C-alpha cells in the first residue's frame, strides 16, 4: 500500500518565518489516499479538539497516525525547525466541526515544542 504522507514534499517545503516559523506542504497527504483517510476518520459529533481514541476510527487513520509518529517524519521536522525531539511525547487531537471562534492564529502552551 502507498504511504499516506509524502515525506519528500515535506523535505522540499521551505520554512517560512512570518508571523512565526511554519511550513505549508501542498500534497503532504497523497491524493490517492485522501479517500481512505476520509472513510476512516473518526465521526466526531461535537466541536472542539478531542484526543485521538475518544471516537472510533478505522485502519487507514491508524496508518496515518503511525506515519506521523514515525522516525522519518520526526527527523524532517527536527531538521526543518532545528530541534531535538528525541524522547519527546507526541500528542494528536482531532476535530469534527469548527466554531466561528476556531482557527485563529495563537501561541500554544509553553510546554508544546512544535505544533
């Protein structure tokens, strides 16, 4: 099965610095796998972010999470953002619906190294 994440696209993306360091990675989720992710994404019936596992999801979504947790992706993020993430925990949240107040640019908590 084809990988879900295009790590080469992530590697090729330029780090932008305004208004903060960030990446935009067109095609990061491979077009051929978007339907799989959509099918297996958790059916969330409330607004806000919820931890993965609160709502059931399918195997393609598990595959996505495994790739996002993987060494290859972590290595690219470490290089792009000049970080050492060795031994650092990873947390995933999912969202099913947005409120008008969601999506505004904001700083995360001081304990988050990268979001």
